[in-house]
C-alpha cells in the first residue's frame, strides 16, 4: 500500500529551507520508487526559480504551534548570526547577514540572498578540504564546492527525475547507537536536561580530535583536519536548534540563546548532541550539489571522526555527568 500524503495540493504550509522555516505552498506531490513522499514547494514571496521538490520531513503543517516555532528558529538564527559577526568583526560578514535576512523578498534571485548559503558554505569548506587531502599537488583534479548559482528549477514532467540524489548513509558504530538510545530514555522517560555548559563541549572535542590526528604529522595535515572540523562545527551550530533537539530540550535552548546571545551552541553542548548531528547529516548531504566522489571523500572523514568518538566514548559520553533534573518551574511551564 502506498504511503498517504500528509499535505494536499494547494495547501498552505511551512517548509525548511537551509536553517530557517518559510511560509510556502504545496503545488503537487509524488511518491518515488522507494515509496518516499516528495512535495513540489513554492516559497511565498520567492522567485519561482526556487520552487523545488522536498522530502516530507522538511514540510510542516501551517498552524499556530509551527508558526511560533518558525519565529523561535528565526530569533535563534539571528542571535547566532550576530554572535558570529561580533566575533569576526568583518564588514563583509555583515553584508552577507543582511542578504540572508531579505531572502524572502520577491526580487531575491541569487544564491547569496537565501539562508541556504550558510549551510552550503560549511559543505563547501568540507568538500574543498577533502579534495585537497586526496590530491594536494594536482590542481586539475581539485573538486570545487557548490559556489555556482543554483540552476533554474522547472516543474518536472511525468518522466523527469527529481533533482535530489539517493540518501547519503553515514554509518554510526553500533556502540554509539546504544549511546543515543540510552540518552533518549534519560530525556524522554526521566525528563532530564543537559548541564550547560557540559564538561567536554563540541569545541573541545573537535580541538582534541585535531591534536590527536595531527600529532607528529606535517603542518599541511593539521590544517586539513582543522578545516574538516570547522565544517562540522559550522553545521552543528546551524542545525542544533533546528533539527537536533527533543521538544523537552527546546525551551532550555531558547533560554540559553536569549541569556547568552554571543555564545555558540558548540561552546555549550557536547558529545551527545554532536552525535545526533551525524544521524541527520546524511540526509542533509543528499540535498547538496556535491558529486559522488566529493560525498565519498567527506564520508571517509566523518567515519574516521566517529571512530574517534567510539574509541573515547567512556570519557565523552557520560549521562550522569552531562544530564541532571531541571528546576521545578521548568516542569510546571513545559511538562
């Protein structure tokens, strides 16, 4: 029996595009050979060139709860952007931020004018580094990141294929899968929250990984590993508040962002939330413009990093240390 579509043609919806949520309309739906539901989405106020097929996981019902979530995501993203601008002190960065903010205007016609540019920048950095590690001395083999303008997307005909690729699979070590299961029980059953900041933050874990991989190695190796970890860090900071939190954790995150607008999630959260990123990351990579070779290069680095997490799991994944009971008023407000 084919899966049932949650959204109807012509229905007003909300849809993730990059790190933000936008008002949109479902133009049509279709079911792939793998029995996955796809929707052809038009973003309200956007040029029709941005119409695209998206998986059902990116589409939300247009209701009061999800509109509120849209506002919270926008606020968290704006605070994060402000923190990054203050840290860099770069005029060019401020210009890019302003362009992201006007991505929903009708004349938005370039890739830089939408928030997806931030996500693509992270992937581009990872892709560029992965390529340089494999072919450091061969310029003609260098794989370029997705810097070109997005191709014009036309509504496909009956025989045309989707522009998306097959889902990228990131293999999580079995031992780490059980870590995630145990963590979910602590949050969903026992209603505990992470102790922020955790002892081993994402920033510390990534820095320690760089040291472990570059010890006694050439400077070029260290620089390459640093670029990979920078890309992971960027992706984590962008997606944590959007896709990596349980509902029970979300109010804590919003409060953290409001209280510490200059602090990034990678400075507060740790290994458990970083591991959640890799569960989602394969799906994110499926909607980039990277070719198959670039994807495989990135996967090799991701799997190496996951092996590092597994090797050090006793130190990095400590539920008793990283989770505790929330204050009583948290239960009253959000329980």
